[in-house]
C-alpha cells in the first residue's frame, strides 16, 4: 500500500518512480518474483532496474508494461554487451 501511495505522490509531482530488482538471483530468489513484478506493473511503477538476464526475461513476459533499465551491476562494459541487451528489448 505504501508503494502505491509513493507512485501516486511521485506522479502527482510530474516525476517517475523506478524500482531496483538488480540482485544476482539464485533459483530460490525467483519464488514470488512473478507476482511482485505484476504488482509493480499494476500500481504504475514507471520502470524497474535489473542486472540479471533471467529477471529481465521474466519481467518482459509477465509485466510487459514495465519499462526495463539495465543496472550498472550487470557489468556492461563493452558495446557487444550493450548490443545484446538492446536486442533483448
């Protein structure tokens, strides 16, 4: 509920709210993540920040309305990696 209120407050002031989902997850970290991503999309979060390709892929599939930003924790240090992230969407 607090996060929903934060979205409303930020949007009322003409700003955007991004949520970090930039952990490097293990298999058990995905439990509940699908529902969480859907929740973020449903309350109007403007974007999520991700570092893991698995989370990136899941978010694109279950919450297509969320804008995705690649985290600096993704170790994107060359144009080949940038191109790969671009091709993924």
